[in-house]
């Protein structure tokens, strides 16, 4: 089979590999559509997960099942499925403790294009098929389905980590595709006001449609100063961090009310330490909680999030701004993600409708 791979740091290309073997609990799938993620760019050009040789890229797709192991109960060849970017081992002790994403090691639930070949391939392997796949609802097209792999569950997990409640004033830092889904998630959870930090016009337009009411441009002064101005010096109840750097946390702590909560789903690619401002953190006693986490993955979550899209509560169609057709267009789609033209939110490649 052919796959599009990271050959080494900074180099990509097509390679030939054997089709993966299917264990008793596993499934082998072929992608129907695939989406490119900023993480793919981090992985290849920044070497963010370390050096990898001939590793097939990609962790966002929807697919058709082509083979299942003898113990798989709920999926069969020909089924169309949602595929989560995070595919935990559900019988692990970490999963039993409620942290499936860290099954068998920190962040080890992230397997595609990290610990094994990813989905930019004619065929790919899914562990624990009954626990990780979800049936693709017929109301969702293959392009929108790709947003359910990572963008929706990660953006929404930021909202869960921040514990957004009815009537909260929420600050969302970063409105790339993940941050946009955090805006949408905060809105669904009943936030009264959503202040979004971002500058790209295409993202600001989408954020408005997803429920953002106020916008902050970090080029016009510090985030915290602008938040204080917008909130008459009160600050916000919750912060979701979906962009920025290790220094973003200081702004988030300063913008937050005592008793508030920060949910971070940002992938911090560089920097050794995160600094917390002592005074604004209540000299250590401010009850300003900071939670950072990888989304949990798994079938139940995919089914629930899929039903939000299928039943019309969440419109992800604003996300795929660049849609290509056929495997030959994949290198171009990845290149576009790297170059990030002004009008880009997400590139998707459709393989079969
Ligand atoms: Zn992703």
C-alpha cells in the first residue's frame, strides 16, 4: 500500500509499506476523507515528537472498515466510521482511572503518526475497534466528519477543562480551528459572553458565527489589559487556551477572576517552563485553577459529538475552507497547512464520497 510519510525531520514523500495486520480486537480501515492538522506541520518541520523515519502521517479522517478481528462485535467490513485522533487502550489501568488518553504512558493514547503509522495511507490500523470507532451518521458528509477526529473533541475538551457554566464570561485565547470549536463549545454550554483573541479575518468571521461576542487583537496591547477594559476591571470566569506559547498562561492568570479556571488544549512546542505571576495568582491562594489536557478519544465521545453535528446543533461546515480531491492533492494540502494563507482554516482531501 502507499502512504504519505515523514521521511525524516523536514522531509515528506510517498512510500510503499505492507498493509498492517489485524489483531483480534482491531480493525483495518481505508480513509474516505482526510484532514491536515497543524500538528502534522509541527511533527514534520519542527520535529515536535522527535525524529521519525518513514512514518506515515495523519490522524484526522473518516473511513470505511475493510477488515475486523474475530473479537470485534459492532463493526464489519463496509461500515462507514468516524475515527478519533486519540485511540486509547480501554483495558489499561490509566483508562480505568479516567485518563484514557494516557493509557500505557503520558499522551500514549495518541498513536496515529506518533507511535505508529497514521491515516494518510490506503489502509490504516485501529486498535480496540469496538472502543474507538463510531458509526458515521448518514446526515454527516465526509468533509464535516473529518472535523470530529480532532478539532471538535479537542476544542470541546478545553471547554470541559475550564468547566464552563451557564452565564460565564469566557476568554478563548487562539481562534484557529481548535479555538473556534472551543468558542462553539462554550456557546453550547451556555456562556453569556465569549471574548476571543485572534487576528485573522477568516477566523474572526467564523468565531462570530460560533458565538464570540467580543474580540481582542494581541497586537493592540496585552490580553489582560484588554480583558479588564472590556469587563470593567472584573476579569473573566473561565479561560480556554487554544493557541499561544508558554507565556500565554501569565496573561490567562491575570485575566481570570479568583476561583476561575483555565482549560488548556494548546500543544506547547517550545520553552522549558510556564511562569505563573505570583501576585495575580493570589500569592498562591487565589483559587485560580490551571488544567491542561489531551482529549480523551473513544467511541462514546465520538457518538455524542457526532450526534450534535447530525442533529444540527453544531455546524462544522465553516471549518473546511480548502477542499481537495484525490490522493495526488495531499502534498499540496499539507503544503498549504504549512504556509497558512490568509483565508485558510482547515484543508481536507476527499478520497471517496
Ligand atoms: Zn489534529
